[in-house]
């Protein structure tokens, strides 16, 4: 059992800091005063239930939201969402967004001179199943330039937003693709001090979920923090 | 065997593509007797932050709103709400910040966190002020520097 202090120390290595000067916009937005430390159990454990009516199976296929098929390399991303004790997080809402195959977001503020794809919005939603498993179909997003530093490019990634039990389980992250040559110079990826924690954001190619003559499979497993186990609980594996 | 929680990454500037489904104006959970919180989110230089998304959590409800181009937001919370836990996400934040808003001095005084854990010279950043309309509150967030909002770690 880890103590709150140990947990906090571990998170300094496995989670990014607020201020990471190489990622320039942290310099004006990261808190500068010491955070006020509170016990984990002082936060809400309320688990919002979303969209079990409004999340449709079709929302997990980003390639079929328009009249035609989007350009790009079709992919199937799947994985499991568990808590820190390895228990599946069931019925968790995952929200996904990404650039198109050319590295352009369907967003009015994206000024990258790459083409929009009329058949790709890049927005998906899903709920994890009874084993905490999920899967969705998309196209592989392209890398794109940004203005953080000279000749800056983001490695290809898919944004994930996940809800677990309470605010401490809330996670927004990015899934990357194996072997991307842009990792070494990306301050957002490299803001995570611990190499193993960083590497866990890189999906793995998955032969088992690759569908013949249809799509390449990638696996991305997710661990949500908390909620803190109660002393009464005896079902730990 | 404890697993290590997956690392956080920024929402980036284009989160509305993926998160708009739950933005409050599109989910129409507003009700006539709701309380409204309005405010502006600013950076360390006092510049409005136009690409922030705020989540308001209570013990039984959730609301999410983005800021507008001028850094302002408006959220409706249930009648009778005394305190919300608030998460802010934005480009330039590699993980969310956690804060709280109390909708009255009395709500603050009753709460152990605000009365014991937060330095009294900073606790004012967590208290919404009465607005110009009935059931309206004003609460601004400063990310950094002088008058920085109190943020928590758990």
C-alpha cells in the first residue's frame, strides 16, 4: 500500500510538471505558487454517468461520419481501461479527437496549410464494456507543425479524455504511434520525466486486432488513478 | 500490485472537436432556478485565455463549459449548490489544475478545506462574489503570479 506522500513523489516522475519551459505556453499558464495539499478523500468520488443513451456505437467509427470515406491509413485502436489496482473501469466515457491524415484539425483556428478532408471530422466517443475494454476505428493522424520552437512538429497523436470515479480519476492524454521520429524533439511528450511512463503513451502495433485487407491494429491500455481503496475491501487480486 | 496511472498530456488548442458534446450550451441542462457563475480566466500577464475548458463537479452533478474568445465563461449549477470542485484544462497545461469555488462566505466558513488548509490571505480567490443579476455569481481565475488562484494537489 502506498502512502499519500509516496504517491505524490511517484507522480512527480510519472506525470508531467505544470511548468515545463521547453513547452513555451506553460510559462504563462502554469501555477507559480505552491499547490495546497489536500487528502485524497477530501475530493468528490462522484462518478458522472454520461450518454449511455446518447453515445451510439457509430460514434466509435470515425471513418463513417460523412458521405464518403476519409483519406488515410485505416486503423483500429483498442485497449483496456483499469484502475491502479488493475480493476476494469466499466462504462467509462472516452472522448477522442484527432487531426486528419494530412495533419489538419477540423477547427477554425487550425491554420496549417494542409487540406481538410470533407469526410473526416476527427471526433469520436465510446463507453468501455464490462471488462473495461474499448475499440474504435479511425485513420492514422498526420504529424503537424506548431510554433513552439524552430521547425517544431508534433508527433502523430490521438487525444483521449476519460472519466472514472471522481475528479482524481479524470484523465486527458494523448496516444502516440510506435517509432515516431518526432518524439526526441517534442516537449509535450518529453515533459514526462520517467521514460517508462512516457513510453506507455506510445501504442503498440497489434497483429491480433489487425484486420486482413481492412485496417492496422494498435493497442493502448490506460490506467486511471484512484479511487483510493477502502480498508474494508477484500477482493484485491 | 499497484499500477502506475497513465500520464496526462495537454488538451491542446482544438479540444472542442472532441469535448463539445458535453459543453453545457449544447447539452441544455440549464434550468430556470439554476445559479449562474460567470468569470474570466487569465494568464500570468493578465491576458484572457480563450482556449480553456472548465469542469464544475459537485457531489452529484457535472457541468463543462469552454471560455469564449475574450476568456469569459458562463456556467449554470444547480440551485442550492454551495461549492464546486473545478478542473481547468487548456493549451499550456500538461495536466489539469484543481480548484474550488464557494458561492458564499458562509459556504467557505463551513468548509474545512477553505477554513483550515488554505492560507487566509489567498482564500478570497476561491469565493465567488454576487453578480449584477439574481442568482448570479462572479468568479475569476488567475493562473499564475499576483493574486494567483489557489490550486490543490491530492
